[in-house]
């Protein structure tokens, strides 16, 4: 029986047992903590039906004012390094930054973290402008069935995303895609995802659970069931034992983490980092990893890691301190 039929028959525990076994065979037991760093809060396309930025486009008259202060971006990169986290990717909406600006930011973050970064900056034909500061390119596919993709993300051509990732491979970059679970996809759309991974020889897949945002078409849509989400991840792990899998979940679904790790996840993402670090929410993530019998890289609770006496970029200190203060201000937070 193939994996799709097992999901259809609700044989999820069998899938999880198999995917966990495969993960331990082909990967270490390490679990990474991943932080997506956003460069801005504006997107000139702004019509992906689930996206927060689609709710903001008409409210922003001057897109340049939606750009983050670059020192805040660098401060965030510095703190993720101190915590032992990875940068999942640099991300920003269309029409805000030039390629040259993104390249400069990427170079600086590479210098800060000693690790090249992934990019998730939309469809571009200027990948040849980037160099050793970039490790890979992420295509925001979101849902793999071509017709459903065009319905959910009408301005992001699937063919253009695929062409960009082919170009990325030709230039020596790794390739990743993002997939959102819970948009209304059909189970048979998994075949489209399998075909896409095979066609593009994808190195990394990042799954997210739908987080319904106000003022979007999905604002009243329930989030996907945890076992459904885990079964999709498990199916990909079983079909593609070597692929890197990152999974995202929000603070109201931290209980997803254990089953997602059993499903084959190598890393965790989508956390409001500075609202969680050092408090009971961050410690809950660590407990989920421990009870999945996996080993966490980095910390979600060690406040001593935040301080550094010999910061090589003292101009960032006020921005770094602002984030550190947020962590301490949220130590006793009861609800996020």
C-alpha cells in the first residue's frame, strides 16, 4: 500500500513509525531551531490568499517605510548566532529591495554568522548576482498542484518558480520549496508534490501549518489536524529519505512538534522568537524535542547566551539590547 492510501486509511501511526526509523537511519538525531528573518512587511503583488502581507498592501502608501532598519536585521542575525539557531532564510515581499541591497545584507549576515544564507525573496532572474554568501534559493510554492496554486497565489507563476530553481542549480545553489498545509489542498495533490521534488531534485522542503490571518480569505479556516499535518510530512520523508525537512508551527500548536519530529522533521521554525525565548513557551519546545527522543541544537531557554562582552559590531548594541529586553519582559508571559 502506498503512502497516500495509508493516509487515506488513517494509518498514521504506522507512517510515523516508518518515517522516524528512516530519519534516524539517514540523518542525525539533531533538531535545529530555524529563524526566518524578514526584510520588510510589504509585497507589491500582495494577492496570495493566505498571506499577512495581502492584508497590508492597501494600508501601506509608502512601501519604503515598511522596510526594516538594517541594523535591526543584523542584530537579529547576531542573536540567532548566540542562541545556536540557524537562519531559515532571508525573506521579503516583492518590490521593496533591489538585488544589490539584498546581496549586501546577505554578505553582512554571512560575515556575522559565518554561515551562508538561504534566500526566499520571490521570483528573480538575477541569481547570478549572488555568490558565496548564499547557500540556496527557496521557491515559495505553497501548494504543489498547479491549478490550485494558481488559485491561491495568482501572481506567482509555478513555471517561473521552477525556472528560477533550475537556474539556481545551474549556478551551484541548493534548492528549497515551501509548502503550506491546510489551504484546502486535496490528498491526491501529494502526487504533484512528489513529482515536483523529483523534477527539481529539491534539497530542502519547509512545511508550514496554515495560520489564519485576519482580513484574509482564510481568516475563519481551522488549522489542519496535527495527525494530518504529520502524515504529509511522513509521506515525504518515506518517499525522499535524504531530503532536509523543516516544519513550522505556531504557539497555539506546540503539541504538533513531537509528532512532526516523529514524521521526519530535521528542524523547527515559525516561532515568535523574542516572545518565547527563556520563558515557558521556549521551554515547552525543548520538552517536545526531548520527549521525541531527539537532540536540540541551540537553546530556547538559556538567557546567559544573549549577552556578549566582545561584540565585533558595537553599532548594533542598542538594537541587540532591544531584543534582549523583549526576552526578559516576556519571562512571565501567560499568553502569546
